[in-house]
C-alpha cells in the first residue's frame, strides 16, 4: 500500500473531527457543536468546532486545521529545519465540564511534513481531574496502555513519561493532572510503519470520546457544592497558567500569529486566583495536590 | 551628597511600600494589608502585602523585595551582563477592584546593581480601565506628565511611548489599557543625576496612591449590573493573557524560580473566556475595544 499523502491525512483527520463531535454530542446529550471556518493568509485554514449549550460540557472545542506555505522563520529555527514549504494538519480538543467531579480533558493528533519529505506525527491525551480519584486515573491509563500496546509495547511507558514531563507546571512544581501520553516527532521508517503510526493516531482519536463519555456518564451526576466549585476555579486557574506559560503549542501559536481564538479555545470559561490558598490537611483537595506529581504509576496505584 | 547605597535604596523603597499601603487602606476605607515575609535561598527576600476584605479593592498586593547573590545565568544572558553578584530591589503593585467602573492599576519601581557598579532604575505605572472613560484617561496621563516634567521634559513623551509598546497584547493586537509610562535601564551620569532618578521613582511612588484614591472616590459608587460584570470578566482574562504570555517581569520570575505566589499576585480574583465575544457596535464595550490602541494622545483627546 502506498503511503498516504498529506492531503489524505488532512481528509482523514477532518473525518475524525466529525466523528468525535458526534460522539461528544451524544455523550453530553444536549449541547451541539457550531463550526467556525477560517482561512490563513499564507495558506490553508481550519474549522474550529465550539461546543454550545451543553448539559455536562460547559466550554470546549474540537479544532481541525490544515495549514501550509513557506515555513515561518520561528518554526524552522525552533524545529531546526531547512527553509522551504511546510504542511501541518491536526485535531485539537479541550473540554471543560460544569461539574468539578468531571475531569478536564485534552487531546491532540497532528501530522507535519516539509517539502523535502521530512515528516513526523505527534499527539497525546491527558486528563486533569479537579479532584483526583485513583480509580478514574487507573481506568484512564489502562485504556491508554491497551491502545498503545496494540501498536508497540514501547509506546505506553515512553509516552507516559513524556506526558509527565510535558504537562508540568514548573513554577508550581505540579503536574497539570494525572498525565496521560504525549509523543512528538514520530517518523516512519517504511511505508508500513507510516500507516501504523497514522493508525495509532486514529486509534487515539477513536478512544478519546469513549473515555470522555465514560467519565461524563460515571461522574456528571455526582453531588457537589460551592466548596467544590471554588476549588474547581483554582484548578482552572492552574490550567490557564500551564497553557499560557508552558504549553509549547500555545506559545508557539501566539508567537507566530496563529489564530488566537482557536488557540485559546483551551481557556476555561472561568478561572480563579487567591493568594496562597492551601487546602486543609486530610481533605480531598490536599489529596489531589499531593498526587499532582510525576512518576506515579496509576496502573498499579493502591491507596 | 554622596550617592545612596543599594541598602539605602532598599530601605527607602521599603518605607515607600509602607506609605502606599497606608494610603490605599485609607482610600478603600475598609480593607487592610496583611504581610507575608519570605526569604530567598540564594540571598535576600521580601515582604508581600496582600489586601484583604476591601470595600473597593477586591484583590491586590503591594510587594517589596530586595534580593541578591550570584547572578542567575538566565539573568546575565538576558541582560548581557558579566557574571558576578547582583542586587535588585523594588516595589510592585497590582490592584483589581470589585467594580467594573473602577480601573485595574499597576505600578512598579525598581533598582538593579551589579557588583562592578553597573546599575539602573526602572519602573512604570499603567492603567487598565474595564471601560475606557476619556476624561479618566486624560486625568491619568496629565498627572503622569506633571510628575515626569518636574524631572525631565523628555521623560513623559519617551516613557509614554515605551508603555504603549510594552503593555501590548500582541496576539490580540490590543493594548492592555490606556497605557501610562514605562522606563528601564535608566543609569546615572553623576551623583546628582543618581539622586534625581531615585527621586523620580519616589515621586511616582507618592503619585500612585493619590491617583488610585482619586479613581476609587470618583467611580466606586457608580452603578453597574451583570452585563458590566461579564465584560469585566473578559477584560480580566486579557489581563491574565498579557501577564502570563508577554510580561517580561512575570515570565522572567517564573523562569528563574522566583517566588510564584508573589509574582502571580497580579492575577485577578476571577477571569472569564468565551469564544469570539464581540461587543455590539456603538456600545461602551465597543468604544473600549476601539481605544485599546497604541499612540492615542490622551492629553489632547477629544471625542
């Protein structure tokens, strides 16, 4: 089978966006996505689907883009590439639920190609519970491991550690959540291998709404009050801090005149900051803070 | 008169913090500052005063610090300095009011010295109204110009433009507010000049609570409703975006393991994001957006 072209991959990722949107609408049961088509002056564009009037999901989006043109200097410098034309396509998702009992989730799959044939895949899924519940974290990592293992047994351990390092709020010395998987610059050594990596990204795309529907179904009806909502506000503030200070994709997009509204689709509807808020010892909030650490093996975790 | 030592300057700035805190407590009429002393492992420390239980000011702080020690590599690289010991002291303020009718304000004065005698002063004041009111912006700039003019007629025009460039949210192509003044690396050519620049920073310190008390008194009782509060939330979101993405001081502090809570004292109590929120034509919100631009001469502004 010949290698899929970059246009094929863009078309496949566009279908994946469509699929994910349908599945999330079904999972939420009330809200719908509204598309916002945009074009990029230098070449390409995208379709940012914004979730509206949800029952469980308060704010979020599923963004598709396929952009191309002369490689911006900032990109070629940062990625240490020769000059020439680039092509990049991908699907990015962030969902913020109403309930502090339902986790924030993020997913991204992407493909990058230079006109000289240099290419790679990247992506990841990570989970940010406002309250860490070990059985949920275990479920999440098990599903990721299963999906990784179907392709390459080295993927899960490698990509799990990579996520721990990537989704890290350095100035707080906290992970963003319970991690997940993250990979980048995964290049093919053969046509078969190329198809495998592409299929791996599609498997993650399919897994994503399944996982999130599971959490919506399991946790959306759990009770909570103003105390939990206040904590959610602070955790959302940390999410903002990570995305604006440390997230390479966000910084990069804002630095290279990307489409601001699509990039900042990841912002929560509301975020709070208070000075030196410290949870009471023994509280679920303190438990959460204590588990926002790298190198927790959620597969074998026991309290 | 011999030049003030760096320790003298730190002591004078500490007194200035005290003075500003007292004046702001008087202006608010209800809230009080609570001190939070901290030390820096490598040398020095600070006293972050956090405002609590205010009537007009919802969240804010007046932070003093005086730090020293071997110059961190990131600092010497960025500032193009020889290695050796550094000393830095200053006062930083950000105030977020409850009412969307009262502006957010920021002030900073600082002094930096290397052990080889290289030294400079820096600082600035800028105003971020949730709703731009031309007469308020004119008052603000007039007071800044008067203070600048008492020292050097070149200061106001130069530092006003510098503020326009500095307090700019590049990814939104919006200024943070109506600007103000900003200056950096102002070095003395003689002992007299040194004292003048120090006095200039102290004049700004004294001016600051006067200006903010004026706005508190003038605007805190003006009516507003949920629509104005919603707009305030979005403007506060832009404040977060500026501080976390573009503010050199914030980025630098977070990058060099500064004291996170003190650095992020500038965060609003609450911030909101919604997708592509665009104000109605002819609304006060649209007027504000249209005036978040560089190079507006607020001294001569007429509608």
